[in-house]
């Protein structure tokens, strides 16, 4: 705790223990330690600072969460900070507007009004606001529409519209330049908070230049239009804690569109990370099978020179890749075209056994040469 106080002091935040006026309470969310004390100190500080909300003013608050439910519509969870929100109030929230049709408390019970410091679920928004957006009650619907339109125009001028799709010319230029590939994703979630958490976790994923391209993100079930969008953009659909409509399932099956459903965020992130790594070009790893030392040479009319060898390590396998080493220098490469034990053709000879080895394209063996058998295996790229 002392280290925390010192770090705060370095940032010009002096707690009471250091002679300042900032209250510091050591708490634990896991054990619940001092939570009651923290609440008590918050109340004391609010009283000392004479922090008061006016319950008679127009309601103001902040959006905590947004979700969309079938049969009910858009549900916006708001923490009322000022004034009193009532059924029938017209409001603006973010760049959206609406009229309060119903209010629900934290237990899902219907209520008629919500005062300061009250969390409430509001039914009546015409669009999907964002978590953290400001919620304001206004005079009438005309004013609400005007404010919402002004905010939407402001967003457009700031360039916050959806990213423009890559043109064929740009795509061709990237391919020619060896640029990164992309994994296109259509993301659907049950709430705006979940959508933001997934989006913020997925977008930064980047495996050696292969990155996520979020084609579309929205709250609600996976619909037919989502599947058609995924088809046109060659995207995979990730559905977090939300349903897929029967028609969307049928179209996805018909068009071969993948819909992956999750209930735990980190599982979705892990799967996408694996998908990115699977998109990487494979790496080829050489694995040495064995080594044989040339002890004697045999001339065979149809096969050329056969090296009489002793397998000194591992195994020698017919049709394996081979290199011939003379000292530390590789003097030839080819395949083990013939492998014999006495006069019999065999597929493999183990360590400490003698054999006759023929290497394709090479017959200029000398005694003490080393023949190394190996295979080249394709392995998944690991970052």
C-alpha cells in the first residue's frame, strides 16, 4: 500500500497519510475487504463537498450498457445523475433519440420514474447508442431529433463512418507488394458492452502482419443480412451470447458461411488467434533420420555404385532425402534410391546394421563418406 501512495505522490496526488486531502481506502473486490468503509467515505466526502443532485431538473445520466432483445427492442441501461426520468420523457442519447415507453429497476420490475443515483433500464430508443454516451431528457420530439441529427453530422465530419472497403486495385497492389492478408469478421453480441470488449480485444491481434478486418459489428441476433454480408466479404461470423435466426442458419449452411458461437470472450479470442496462425504460410522443418558411414564400394551394372555402409546413428530409409558428406563438406544431394540388406531390398535399416545404399544422381563415393538421411516436414507456424 505504501508503494501505491508513493506512486500517487509522484503524480501530485497526496493521500491523507502523506499530509494531503485525498482519502485512500485499501479494498479487495475478491474478499470484500473494506467495501463498507469505502462507501462510508464516499458518502462523507459527498456531504463535505455539498454534492447535491436536483431531482426536479430534467434527467441527465450516462449509458452503462445497451442490449437488444427480441420482442422488446433496444434496452438502454442508464445511471441517472441529475433530475428525475419518467415514462413519457423524450430524450437524446449519444447520436440517437427516443421516448421513454417503459422503465425497469435493477430487479427487472416496472417503475414509473427514476431519481438521481438510480440505475434504470430504459425502453424506447430508436437506435443503438454506445456505452458511456450521455443521456439527456429534452423538451419535445422535435428538439430530440434536431440534437440527434446534429450529433450524427458531427460524427460524419470527424470521419467516424464505417471504413471504406478495399478496392481491387488496392488489393492487387498489396498482393504484389507481399503485404498482409486479413481475416474478415462479422461480429454480433448480446450487449453493446460485450461488443466493445470483443472488438477491442480482436482488432489488436496481429500475427506477423495477418490482421483482423472487422467488416461489421452489431448488437442482436445473427440475421439473414449478416450472413449475406459475410458471403460478399468472405468473412467469418462470430456470435457472442446471442442467437442465430433459423433463416440465417439455413442460408449460412447453403452458402458455406461459418458461424462460430461463444459464451466466453477469451475462447473467441483464442480461436481467432489460432485462425490467424493457421493462415500463415507453413514452415518446413528438416528432421534427420539417420547416418551411415561408407565402408566399402560395390559396382552394380544396373544401379551404378552402391555404398556398403554401417548405420552409425538412427535409421536409413528407402526414398528418404539424402546428402553425402565428405568431412564437413556436402558434396551431393539426392534420394536413397536403393537400400539393401545382403541381396534383399528393404525399406529400413536400423543402427549398428550393415546395408547397401544407392543415392540418385551420385555414385562417386569414397570410403569414410557419410550418408545422412532426412525428411522435410511441414509444421504449423508458431509465433
